[in-house]
C-alpha cells in the first residue's frame, strides 16, 4: 500500500481503498469527548450548527468548546473560528488533491490555528467517503487528535480519535463490514455466524427495520473480544455508507476500551 506524505509526518497510515478509492485510516481511539457545535458560521449561506442531526454515541463524554471546528453537512463544509470559511458540497474535483480537500487544508494552516486538536461535526447522513476526506485533510494539515461531535442523551458530546499509534504486539483483529442487510464480523479463525455464538457463513448481526441493531452488535462484539482475545479492529464500509452507521460501529468496536487500535476503510 502506498503511503500518503501527510501520513508519514504524523505516523498515521493512509492508504487507498479497494479499487483505488477513498483512504483507509488507521486510528487508535481514545474515548474522551467534547464539543458543543459552535454558535454560527459568518458566511452568506450561514448554517445553524444546532440544527445538525448528529450521529448518536453510547461512549461519548462532555464537550470542549475551545477547539477549531469543522462542520460537514450534505450541502456545506464550514470552518468555524478564526478564520471562518465555507464551501459547497459536493466538493468539485478542482478542489481536491487525491483525498485532500485543498481549500480546507489551507484554512487549517492559518497562523491563528494552534495545536493538533480539532472538533468535527458530521451531519448524520453525510457519506463515509466525504467524511473520510475531511479527516484525511485535517491530518495532512497537522491535526492528529480529532473530536467527533456526536449526540448523547440529548446533548452534544465528542469522541476523540487519536492518530498515529501502531498496532500492539501480537495484535488480533476483529473485522466488521457493513452491508445492506447487516454487519458481518470476522476473526482470524473465520467468520462469525448469525447469532454470533459460532463460526460460519451469513450475516452476523442483521438489521432491524433497516437499522443496525446497536444493542445486539455491542453484545456480539463483547462476546467476540472475550472468546477470541481480539485486541484490534478493522471497519470496512462503502463510500455511500451514512456516517451515523460508522459511528455505531466505532462505538461497538471500542466498547469498554477492549480495542487498542481501529483501521477504518472505504471500498467502492
């Protein structure tokens, strides 16, 4: 896999997805949290961040409001703070350098932005591909701790993702893939059968009324961690997966701090 130059600077590996698609990002999750969406964006097409429908989390904690904040909706990409800036979504090919969003990278390198932490508020229905491009751009601009804004018990919280940590020695991975009919889980010994109690073919955790069954998934992942001694995880989604489902999987895979590192990848 070919490493991106931004990945080399931070110690984070970013690689192309299947078929040369969007990046695969290796992250170590530090489930601290923080971030109430910022007050307002001073552009001609102002968006009230409080109107965002954020993904929900069972693992998030209260928010840090003092960070530069990127907001991604289906129609706008905004930077709130100093500088303030915005652009339309979808993002045109002329504004891209591979997975990097060139204007966003420039905004984040402004002398008024200090440190390596950034808050990112993703509207629930933005696609995984665009969300990953935003994260890859922040990484290349020198950020390596991302605080994803999420909803928890009716308030805004954050899930910080700390980049650049290597796999632990003797790592054993659980792999989760999202499909239209549910989530498939694999361990080094093979695929988990429906019901999660044994190895076998099929969808490990089926959807209920079109949604990922969060409680079933969390119980299944906890069982796999205990039974198969997994210490790392890989999450594979399609480029059209809505980001709220990515957060559901991240929550489940990181439950009770059982997972030391997670790879997040997108396939075409």
